[in-house]
């Protein structure tokens, strides 16, 4: 039997008018409150709806759907930002492993399928517990903005080193 989980803060979102536009494009409806770093052609931001604390996305500025449409410089910077993301997460959160990848297309699980992005997800032994399996619920153990504040200095440090 499915058990209820009360999340009264979601009602504001549910009742709100949903704006048109891309959540990743700077000149559209992107919110910068979770952006950790902006490079030359791509940026890093925390996922507003994470699988776990520290779930990051690396996103090209250009609105591109297909990986083959990325310019060589964009591909290089995305990979460099994945590297900086891993180093920053290691320093700030001490994960024991990582999931890194892209979901290309709705059929592959992309929530935003028309603006390509990579995911960097820190992992710890036991971070998926009975809540995901039995309760069909994810437990995010840290506030997004606390995570953001702990990661920003690391991103600044590692971006300046490169």
C-alpha cells in the first residue's frame, strides 16, 4: 500500500503558472540561484530536483539537442567542467563514487530533452535505502542552498587552477 508523504511547499509550484522557455538558457527562464560556475561556452548548476545531494548538471550555453551538434570547444569545456565538478564534490562532500552521464532523448529519461546536459552525481555506500525501493521516495539529506554554498569556493578554486 502506498503511504502518503506530505510536502506542503510543493503546492506553490503546482498552482503556479508555468512559464514558456528553456530552464537552461540564460536569456529564457533559467534561474541563476543554483549556478555554481560559468565558463566560456558551458556552465555548472545544481539540479533543482536531485537524485541525491550534490547532483550537478553541466550545460552548454547554446541551446543544442544533439551531441553531434556541439562545437569541439564546447565538447572540451563540458568535459573540463565535469572534471572540475568531480574535484569540487570530492573536496566538499567526500563521496565514495560518482555516476556521470547524459540522457539523450525522452526515451532515455531526459527530463529536458531539447537542451543537452551532462549529470555528475556523487554516491556513497548505502545512499539508496529502503525509501527509494519501498516508498518510491528519495531522501535528500541536505538543503540545496547549503550544498551550493559549500561547493562554490571549491569551484572557484579549481576553475582558477585550470
